[in-house]
């Protein structure tokens, strides 16, 4: 503050700035404009300093602070390290976000594994029945027919107790609370009485009668729809019990579609084909794409500042995909087994196909050939909690220890060792022509066909000793009065080449070792001329032969169904 000669203040003040360029830098940062004073003086503005000293208005920066070489300015020598730190921070943030994206993919896969292991509900005929529940007419109350006129006695409030027995009713008239209850009860009674009279008046109204008739007609239509649906369902059930292919396939595909509801976001449709010749359902399961399993574990920042992806091991990625495939296959098998309450199916064949748009032919990655007994003995899905995450293995488990894969292999499934290497497996059976060929049948199907033909021919007490993809060896007992009496050793196979003498000699030795009376050599091919001559001899009269033509005749005679033997 400045003072005059007499010691009084003249109203002006002098401000001392710490540095010449301090105020100018503040205004620059705030974006202030030049402010002209009435006397022509100007305050500081961005890029300029005080103009009262007659200077040109340019700021006089203090060396080392506001000049080109001062710290914190773009042109300073220390701006390079600061910019490098900011770039490194941005790269680290981007690396973190990309790693979170990869982690979300791993979480989605773990969620799919959990949901794919959930047990399915049986979609049998009983569960598909519909039930009709009639809806009452809206104007009808709970007791409209027996409704009577509202009585005052039902609405009157309870009278207050009398303190003095000798006092009269006039004492209650002086109770204000009782008078309020009495007035409210009269209003309620009058309202109920008006509503009752209105309902009685509307009962004879033509519009109300028409509305009631429309309601009853709609209810009859609803009941008819439910009745017709249940009747059609019962027709399908009768056709299913007769093993008609259309009915069996329709029921199976309904059950398979219902099993997919827990993983609707996962493309894994399944189609069913039923072969009445062997009473076997062949399921074609479309497997999810390979890129569903994450190929990375995350991202890291290199010492040079580059964002580098961290790939997963190929074995771990293949294991995760096979775990998902195993759960989808077991779920389809469980759905087919649960829906077959009438035990029409003798077995189920499931083929898992990887369909790549880049290739013309699909690739089979898993194939299961399970008969009814194997399905009944095997718990298809883990009991209790379908998925448990253990601390020692994280989200994923080793393929050899995964329970779904273990149970799938217990069914004799063929599983690809490496799906990403496009290593396929041979399908257990194929769905092709209308008349199935013996070569297209699975091992269980062929065994079931041979047993069915010979059982109906007279051989009982069937016991399979050896079974493989090419055929089987079994023993059986024929009733004394049947067409095939005594104890038999049966050797059945699917052959394209002619059967030679060596196999007949081997069968004769097996007959002696089993203490059997006769031997039967069945083939879908033909026998060589030497075999026919040998069995005509007295020493081999106990060996009987059935070739491909005989198999076709037996199938037509006992099953009423054709089969192509390829002979």
C-alpha cells in the first residue's frame, strides 16, 4: 500500500510477483484474454507480459522456466522421457484390456463345460401330454349360482360391552367409535346390495348371454385342441412301439432338441436315423468349431514396449476341445437313452462330425457304438456337481483325468488324438441308403442282427465269446424239437473275399473244444469251391454254411426287412 506525504493512503497498491513470468504462465494456462483498463493500461495476456513498461507486450521469460529450454515445455530436453513414460503406460493399459478379453473367452468355455454337463430331462410321451384346465366365466364369482341377497346381519358391527348392566341402550348411542363403525357397515351393506341387484339384472341381459356363449365356445375349442393333440401323440406312441422309423426318429429328435436348451449359444445340433433292421439309432452330432477354444493365455508387454500374445500349448487346447466334445456326446447319448422308456432301441451309434466350410467332406472326430446294456451300466454324466474347479488344475483338467472322456472311452468310443491336426476316426456306422448294407452296420449292429436271425431260427441261450469290427464268435443252444437242435458254435463275419478251407478247419477245432455238436459259419460274402467240397465230406458234415444270399433270405423270412450283403 502506498502512502502520501501526510501519511495517508492514496488508494493504490503495489503487488510483488515471485517471478516476472509467473502471472503470464498462469493466464496462459487458464486461457485468459487481454483486459484493457480505462487508463490504457493492459494486464497480462497469453503469450505477453505487462505492457505498462512500454515493451512490445511479449513476455520476458525467466531462463530455465518459461523459455524453449525450460522443463515441462514441449520443446524441452526432458519432454522425450515423459512422452516415453506415457506411451509405455498406454501400452500397458492396452495389454491389460486384451488379456481381460482372452480371460472372458476362457470363462465362457468354462461356463459351456458346466452347462453341457447338466443332466437332461426325459422327453418321453408322458411328459409331452397336455392337460386342459377350464377357465371360469369372468362374471361368475366363486359361488354365483348359490349367491343370496346380502343381509344386514352379516355387516352389522359388534356392539360395545355395557359397563353398567342397569344402563339402557342409550348408553351405546353415545359411543362415537361404535357410531363410526355402524355408519361404515351401512355403506358397505348398501354397496353389496347394489352389486347383487346389478348382477341379477345382468343375468337376463341378452348381451351377457352372448358373452357367456362365446366364452363357452372358446373353452370347447381349447379342450378340443388338447384332446386332438393327445390323440395324435397316442398315435405316435403306438407307431413308436411298432418301431416305425418316422415315429422313433421324431421322438429322438425332440429329446435331442430339448437337451440343447442349456447351451443354445453353442452350435451343436444332432440328427437321428433309426434302422429297424437292427433297432439301432444312428446320431450325427455337429461339433462346435475349433476356434471356440481360446488359443492364447493372454498378452504381455515386451521390454521394448511391444504387445506380444502368449499362446497356449497345442496339447492343452486340444484337451479342452475334447472335454467339450465328450460332454456333448454324453448328453446326446443320455437324451436318447432317457426317452426310450419302451426299450425299442437295441443300441445307439453316435458320430461327432466337424464340418468346415473350407472342406467338402466333414471329419469324424468321435464315434461311439453302445448297446442298451452298455448304456444301462454306464452313468453318462458325473453325479452331483457337474463341474468342480480344483485349485491344483485351475479351469482345465488333463484329458486322461477328465471324467467325461473316461466314461466315453468306457463305452469303447474312438476319439481323435488331435482335433487341430485334423486327425479323424473311422465312424462306427454310417447312415446312407434306405436299405442298409452289412458293411455299413456297426459291430454291435451286426452282432445284434446275427443273434436276432439265429434266435428266431431256434438257437437260444446266446453267449458271445469274441466280438470285433469284422464279426463275432458265439455259442448257443437249440431246443431238441427245433430246426437247429443241440449245442452250436457260431462264427459270423462280414467279408468281401471268399472264405477258404483254413477257416472251416479252425471252426471244426472250436466245435471240439467247446464240446458242441455243430458249427455254423455265416458270412455276408461267399465260400470257395473247396469249402463246399469239404463240408460235403463225412468228417465235416457237422459244419453248416450260410453265405450272403442266405443272410438276405433269413432277414426277409424272420424280420421281414431287406439287407444288402454285397455278395
